[in-house]
């Protein structure tokens, strides 16, 4: 109990500092936008042409929290050109729910799962993202890419601060479990293509590293490269208040004496996640019964994926 309370206290303190920074950045952004003409949107084709595909055909891929499994379906049935030779047996797609619960929440998943299994993909249910190493089908296995799109604790809490805290604890639990199933090896190298960042009032000197404008051209990995973990979130409040990059890079220390430290990660890159690049992908909320798994939280932002590897 003491450990959990101490972790909550550390995260609450971290959350308060993050909120101050968010408020300062928002105020600076509003001031900067005053008097500016709105920019005309560019052709969609240009954005899609620069879309980052974070997988290779040789990758062993673990998909977490798949909901109705439509992302796995898009990956295997309608892949980008670069992934047309990805073997279905290289993909394991998982859900937290039992198979019955999954189909009850997302009726369309029945046919999707059937098609994926027929294709040769492995489907696992009752997979806790914070205890990956304890699932019998994952024990002892290693993956090149572990991806979780739009994680959410699904607590349904009305209090925003408690919601943020619950989701930060979920992310920390996931990031602590990932090393058990992540491929080891040489550090992957990201070829940077960054826009110059301006620090806002109250920003840490290294905050620009995690700014949404940060992009990468490509990642160089060979067969001996260590695996990476990818987390996709809506890049708008309240999700930005979870402060994912800093949770990965500088997690709060364990409070219990003798406990191993929380693993630290290095951010390899972040990039826009274009849902329309994944044909048939349909994001579903954690609570499937609420509006049939659809929601409007986070409207106005962009979808963004952060990619990390374990720090030595």
C-alpha cells in the first residue's frame, strides 16, 4: 500500500508541474497566434507521402490493446507497399478482455478475428499490458516492435486529475513490463528531420525534443538491433498531460526498498499517425458499451506515435 501511495504522490507532483508548463505554453501560443492569418491546409497527398511506417517485413510485432482488432486487420490485409511481404505469423495481436467480453463490446471483432486467424496471425485474449511476461503465450518470446495505439485505463472517472493519474500509472506499468519481451541488441539510429523549436515560458531545456513538430526521416536497424516500443496518443489535452515522453525517460523512482528501478527509455522519434493510411482501422474506446465504443474526447488534436528503446 505504501509503495502505491508513494508512487501516486510522485505522479501527482509531476502532474502539477506538467500542468503549469501546459498553461504557460498555451498562453504563449495564444499570444503568438494573435494577428496571424490562418494557414491554408496543404494537399493531403503531401502529408500521406511523408507518413512514417514504423515496421519492417522482417519484424516480429506485438500489438497491445487491440479492441476490435481492426488495426491488425489493416496491417495484414491492407498493408502499405513496404509491408506487403510481412508474414502473418510474425504478428501477435492481443486484447485485455476475454474473447467473450471482446465480442460483446465489439461485435464486428468476431469476423475480424476469424479472418486474422485464417490468415495465420496469432490472437491472444486476457493479456494485461502491465504483466506481459506473465502471459503463458508470451513468456520467453522477444519482439522487434511492441505497439499500443491509444492506451486508456478506462476508469470513467469524472475527476480529470484522477483520470490523468490512473493513465500515468497504466503507462508506467506497461513500460515496466515491456523489457521482458523486447528484443535486445544494438541501439537503432534515427535519421533526424526536425523543425527548429522555440522554447516557451516555463519550458525545460529538453522539452523541444518531445515537441509534436519533431519528425524523423527514417530509422536504421539491422537484424541485431534492439526492439522498440511504440505508443500512439491524441496529441491534445488531456492526453498531453499524461506526459508520456517524460514518464518513459525519467520515471519516478520506486519507493519500496529493494525494488528494482523503473526502466528508462530513450525517445527514438515521434511522428504523426495517419489513421487513413490503415484501411479499415476503426479506433474504439476502452469502454465499448459507451456509444458503441466511439467517442469525441481529444477532438482538435492530431494522432501521434512516440517510439522508444531501452536505455543502457
